């Protein structure tokens, strides 16, 4: 692995006082097509019980992955689903979405991620789309040396095996996988067909880097990963959209005028409302 940059997650809050760790870049777009990675991990109910009450989005895709606990998702399209451990949810917001995500705690608390993916300008106002893995499950690839790759979005290969996620239409050909390594295990991933590659360590240590670290890697070089003590990391790859963006709260557009229009449309009720 050729390391290009190393970033630390930052503690912050979102929703109704939910404590999270965040890595984001809305200015230099070093993660393009990805914009932000939020990790929620706590055994303390007070850190997440407020959840994320109804709020809007326009111009982005949200990708949620749950390791422990869960959220009940509701939106104006009529979707109402509990996303529990091991499952993912993808929302391509387009013109606009109003949704809520309220916690369903597990015995050990809550651990999950929400990832934002940018949308190209030509698609930012198309109708919203929703998909989750509750009915289909998530494919997995197991390496013989204690490596497990869960295919969350897109197509991935490891140890001579390939698998495709049921969720495969993210903007920027964005792909996401969960790599888990037992103590002493190693894995090699080749993403040379894509232009952006990075990983976020969420458990133990990977290549000596502890949890909370985001490693931006050169996709032209195979990603050789190992862990002496065991660890887990989300792996991200995709192709940059390469467009200037303007970000304000839940909206990501390409100009200030488009941001103002998003606010006006939401205030006028054009995004719709969540039903009872």
C-alpha cells in the first residue's frame, strides 16, 4: 500500500445531540466522490438516544451501515424499515428527501456509520431512490488466512473470489466494503480500475494504524493489509465527480443559488412529509 495522506476522525455532534466521530472534506474534495464518514459507537444510551428526527436532504446519497444496534428509517416516499446489525441502506436523495432515523439499541449499545456520497450536477434534481439489504443480505468473501470481506456496495474481489453487492448504483461508481482481519491475517485488494481509494479503521489496528484513522491510498498500488492483533476497516473506492460544490447543512449543490432554491423548496413543502 502506498499511503498518500493520513487523517484523524474528529468528535462532534449531529441530530438530536448524537455523539459521533467524523471525517469530512467539502472544500478540497480529497475523498471525492465521497464527502463525509460519520461513525457512531457507544455503549452509553445518552450518546445516541435522541437519534435523527425528521430532516431534509438534497443533492447527495446517504449510505448507512450498522454493526450493532440499529435505526428505524422513515421517509416521505413511504419507506419504513428497521436497519439492524450487518445491514446497509442507501438513499439517493436527488430532488429531495425528508427522513428520520431513530435508534433501536442493541444489548451492547450502538455502532454504525453514515457515509455521504456526492451526486453529479446532472442528477441532483432527479427523483429520490431508496434501497436496503434487509431482504437480500450482504455477500461475503472469506480468505483462507482469517480475512473476511463483506461486500456493502459495488463489486469486490479477494483471494481469487469476486462478489457483487445488491446495491450497486452509487454515484461516482462508489464502492464500499467491510474488511475484518483475525490476529495475524492478511488481505490484498486490487482497485486499480478506480481513481480513489481509502480506508477507515474502526476496530483494532490495520497495518499498525489504530481505529479512528482514515488512510488515503494510491489506487495504482495493491492494497496489502495486515493485523497482528486483529482489526476491522471500511474500504472505499470510486471515481471523482470533479465538480465544484456548495455545502450547507443537509444540502450539497453546485452553486449558492441552488442552495437557496433547496431551502425555499423545502420550506414550501415540495420535499413532502413523513406519514404517520
